[in-house]
C-alpha cells in the first residue's frame, strides 16, 4: 500500500556539516515560538537554506531513505526529535504540512499497479534474455557494409 500511497508532506530542513552543530540547532528549533525558517536561513549549509529550508511537497521515494523515513514519521507541525544523518550531512527537519493519504484502495490504484507490474516483468524478461544471448559479430560483413 505504501508503494502507491498518495500522501505527500512539506518539509523545512536545516542541513549542517556535523552532529554537534545539528544537535545545538535542534535544541534551538524545538524551543517554543522559534522561527524555523529564520534558523534555516541562518545556519543551513544546503541550497534550500536561502528559502528557509523549504523542500516543498514530496511523496515517498523522492528523498534519500534515511531522510524520508524520519520525515514521514514526524507529525505535521513538529520538529523531528533527532538530527538525521545522510550523505549530504546532518538534517534538522520540520514537517509543516501534509496532503493525501497512505490508505489507498486497490480500485483507485489498480491501473498503476498493473502498469508497474508489467514494466517490472518486461525488465526482468529482457535482463534474462540478454544474459542468455550469445552475440557474435561477423567482421567481414561489417567491413563490407562500411566500405
């Protein structure tokens, strides 16, 4: 069900180079009345910092797994309780909105499921056929064709 989820979340994040700095900024971000966007502009080393850390809306499968898992576990309006380590650095994140839902019925995604299964089956079959194929190049025919 999660694979075909229609849920999207909107996240603000602050990316920092080390865990100690991330923990210090997290402590500041969780204080009542703190302006998270101002903190992002002040501290974030990532390109979204200038926009207050706004990553916009995204669905599952769009972000690196560690970040995505933390973001989707965080309730709307809250700052995630721990800094999140990814290949980009340490993230302090806040979920500011969500739309759609995880509980989708088979009827609403039936055509998507069918298309994905067909695509996976074709890819698997092609991979198998390529692995079994024995290709030989007739050099004389190539030379005759080129000349």
